């Protein structure tokens, strides 16, 4: 009877040691994750000057918008009508606020229908911004994020960024502001955040000390691959940090 009791106790002790050892290994793996604190560089907020398009540009389309913080906001799109103009598909943009026109200059290179307009809060401050996105090159789309200064009844350019990646990179339920290469080499990922009234940018390739970076994902989960030739590394973005993974999730 005693022998059986000792055997049960020994098995219990060994099982406890085994589970403790497993927990220790898991803790060590978690604690050995490479965590990179991203450095964010502030972007300059630029006041948009009042003004009209240059001579030779004809207004082709006007779009009324609501939710920008002021009634009577119109986005005007212009095309050049001069036969000798070298880039006939270029689009000139202007925003009218309470009768005052703000000049945006050339906003796209592939015609009126290529220009996308959207009003939504991308800064998280509870106020909506105007997003203007258009193709500016063979594989490059440019996005302008415009804010309305209610105190001065004026517009400011909060950010001009490269090809936007659309999605929730860190899984917090909000779309992130991210620019990626679109056909250009080396591939890059620039992550933006809004702090103290302006956007800040972090370059993933620079932060990881690698040569390229791009976003990959599946089933609503996203990660960043960054590396050197034949030396890929995988990272998860979370709260201003990159957390290195053992490999791409689910692959």
C-alpha cells in the first residue's frame, strides 16, 4: 500500500516538475522576443494658401462635402484646356470653404475619375479630415490629409504621403495610416501616428537595420516582413513597437 502511495507521490512530483519546466521554457521564449521601439519623426504641418488655379485650367467637377467642420465645403477639380499642355490628364485641385478658395495645385496625373475624396477622422481627435488620393505615377498613389482649423477658418495640410496601405495593422480596431511601396524597389513601410497636433513617421527598414520591408497577411491578421536577401525577418506592429516573430503566423 505504501509502495503504491510513494509511486503516486513520485509521479505527482515529476509531473509538477515537467509542467514547471514547460512554463519556464515558454516564459524564456516570450522574454527573448526582440522588441524594437520605433523612432517617430514629426511631419511638418503646412498652411494651405488661398488662391485660384492658373490660367488655362477649367473647372470640370465640384463635389460638396459635409462633416469637415464647416458648412459649404466644396472640392473643385480642374483640367487644362490648352492644346499645347504636355500633361493633359493632370488634375488641379482646390478646396472652397465658406466662399474662400484654397489652392492645392496638381493632385493627380490620370484624370478626374482617378481622384478619390473621403471625409473621416484619421487622427483620432474626434474631428474629421479631408482625404484626397490620386495616382501620381505609374505605380505611385499620393494621399493628402487636410484638416480644418476652426479657430482661424482655414485649411492645413497635415500630411502628404505615398501609396496608402488600407487596413488595421496592429489589430486595435482602427485603420492605421501606413505608406508602402507600390512597385518600387526596395520595398518600404512607413508607419504614421498622430501626436501633439501633427503626424509622425517611422521607417520600418531603418528601424530593423534591413534592406526592405513589406506587409503580408491572411485571415485578417497582418505582419511585416523585413530583411536582407535570403534573410527574412517577421514582425508584429503594436503600440509603436515591432515585435519579432519566429515566422509568419499561420504559415
